[in-house]
C-alpha cells in the first residue's frame, strides 16, 4: 500500500495526487463490497495530499476535501459532506496539536467508491490515540469522540492503524446515501 512521498520529498504546502482509483474499501476490510458494475463511476478514485503539521493546514485540508468532492461530482448528501469536513478538521487538528514534533508533515487521503467515501489522516507519530471521555471542565479533548459519533450516526466505520513506517493513519468511511434514523424521519410520512 502506497501512502505517497516521504515528508522530506514534499515541496509545496498542499500537493494533491490521484492514485489509479483501483483501491477499494474492501482493501481495508471495513466496508462490504460494492455491487458489480460495468466500470468505475466518474467520481470514484483515491486522492492524497500532504501539508505541514501547522495550524494553517486545518482549514486548507478542509477546503481541499470540500473542493475535491465538488469537483469530482461525488453524490453525497450535504450532511455527509459536512460530517466528512468536520472529521477532517478534527483529525488534522489532532496531528497539529499532538504529533507535529515527530511528524512535521501530514497526509490526507480521500477515497471514493460507488457507495461510500473514506477520509484518512496519516502522521509519523507512533502513538495511537483513543477516544476518551473528557472532563466537563475541559475545553478540548473530545475530537475523536466526535469523529466516532459522526461516523456511527452515518452508519460508517472508523479506526486507527499503524503504518509500515511506524506512524499511524486514522480513517473514517461514510456511506454516500445517508441512513434513515428516528431523528430524520418525518412523523407525518408514517
């Protein structure tokens, strides 16, 4: 599995690279296989960009993902897109706050299949974080809980995995078609 150039080889602030689009979520063992199709849809593929582990990269990553989804015409509901953007913001913020010393560069990957979209953030720090309950008095510390909750509510999956280089990748995959929940059902339609 290729995760792009080494951080020392990256020159620009944000570099976007498209991989062949032949990777699927089945490679990650988390999402059921898509039904057979005649070929990939126009919006399917895998894109990766790198950025320095600094505060300015948080809004840059969010905009890059938003623009990529729009440019590719990914048929995601607005709630799904907003959830993905919040997930990207939280994960990039975690790298900036907790991993920047050992990981001066980070990578964001967006993989889109026929029925799902996956975002992941990779850094070179070996610590694998856990979603912990934060004290009521704390102003932070709830980012991974938020990621887990957004993912769960959408019917997706998320996880943290070690990379071959000793770092980690944290990812979340959401279905393109939102799940109906009791909060989203119109009672008059019953």
